[in-house]
C-alpha cells in the first residue's frame, strides 16, 4: 500500500488546495471505525460531515448499491427508472410533501428551492417579487447563488458579482424579519439548527411565528435541512420537533448514506410550479445513489430514530456534566472548549484516535446514526480527555 507521505505529495501536486486537510489518509472503514494508510484505528464522530448516516460500508447499503451498479448505473432523466420513484414515494409519504426534485448536493437542492420560490411568485404576482430573506450566521452552499443566500459576510468575497435578491436578518428577531419582508419578498429561508454557524438551534416559538407570518403574507417558508434532515436530530426531519411544515424542505448529506444526492421537497400547492425544462440535473435521481438512499430510509424507522435521540441525549448529558456548554439535537452536537480552539481540539482528538469536526468556535459531533454504544462511549471518553487536557 502507498504510504502516507507519497499519497500526500501526489494530492498536493494534482488537487487544488481548497481544503485544510488533516495529516491522515483514510483507506478503509466499517461501521463507526476507520483505519488510515499507516494502520491506525479511529472512531469516527464526523460521518463525512453528516453524510455516512449508516457509518462505513453498511452491508445492506453496500449490497444495494453494488447490485444497482451491476444493473443500471445511469441513463438520464429522459427515461423513467425505478429507484428514484421509490425514493420519492417514500420521502413524500413519510414527510407529508407532494413532490420531490433530485439533484447532487445540498447546494443544488437549495438552488432548486430558490428557483421554485421565485417562479411561484412570478407565476402568481408577476415580476418584482423575488427577494428571499435568510438569517445572519446561516450557511446554504458554495455556488455563487447559495453563497449569496448565506448570511455570513466572510463568504461574500472574491467571487463578485454575487447573485442579487437576498437580504439577511438576525436569527430570533421576528420584528426584523417582518420589516425585511416587503412586497418584493417571495421566500424566507432558514436552518432549524445553524450547523456551519456553530450548531446554534433556533427558538421553537420564533420558528412557529415565522411560519405563521409567511403563511399570512403568502411568502414561502424554505427549510434547509441539508444537515439536520434524515434522522440527524432524532426525527426524520427536524421540522417535526419545531412544530411546522415548511412549504419547501431541502435535503442532502445523510440521504444517500455516502453517495452524492440532494432533494427538494414541496407541498401540494407547489407541485406543478416547475414544469418540463424549467429545471434539471443530469445526474439527479441517479439509480445507484437512489438505491443507497432507499436503504437509508428503510432503516430509519421509529425504533432507530428513538435510539438516535437516546444516544444524543446521553452524549450531551455526559459532556454537560463534565462542565462544558453543549448545543444541538439528536446526534448533531456542538461543544464549546474551555481551553484551546476548536481546531486545536480536533487535531488533539485525531492524535488520540477520534475524528471530530469544528463549527466556528465549537467542536462539532456528527457520529453515524447507528454507532454502537461501545464506540460511542469510547469516543466520548477520548473526547473528554482531549477537552480537559
């Protein structure tokens, strides 16, 4: 096997330096454990940034993906296929939505929602009603348009001109949101937990008030559940815990269980807004990706989600009892270190055999949803030692 230094040298030579990589080359994993090119074992509390919802190489998932790849890997949306129809039916049936659009990522899912909101308003009200209000500290993607939708000034640089038609208000400030939503506004976009913004949950009463205001003004409420959806917070969608059903919900990350897929779900009132040629994606609804996603959804039944909640509550209690500030829901957890930066904690944890993430000043945990209790407890033990060091 190629050693680490050789792999790193090749990477630095041929791949654009757009990532701050750790000095680790991962080569194989099973469940919530993964090994590097030097044979070192790690417990994974990252899930590939929330993507590997069933951990590494779940046998049922791998069998479905391999089986589909051996039958029909791609054909395009000019034809009907089976896995995407099954996936759309399951998503709509379990969430109460009417239609799904499939793309390749969270950014694409958010682009679809933005386009749908603007077309709905154009069809009903004509031109000039196209602004979308988002929240300060939000993150919605890395395309030029989803960067514009992101409410963090640090991202509004270099790539001028950004797409227009967005405004930003502080999370939790209902009056500021109402003031920003004028006759030119077609949508409000929010994350129930601002993940990249530091694992910051919104207040439930605020979310309900925003939903009621949007309904009164015929402004579409768009929920970005790219990170919070597909069981991450202990329910299939985080919206279930906030007591609302947005007009549009976007999904990605954990949906494919490790393969690239994004989805935009809409209500019955919006089902026919996007007609043929109004939007598309060459790889959207790819049979192999959808075969993996179908396995993920089959596994996320009531008992599975209850265990996600149980494990998440246990982790938060263990860390809070150790004296740390903890935020999040389910298996989406943020921890404020007492000493050192979140990046420093990440590096120390890696040295101790634990993979964690950061989100601004917080250490962020996104373990596989089906992580074993044994690995969960061992990982938390390593984390607390690292935090206390």
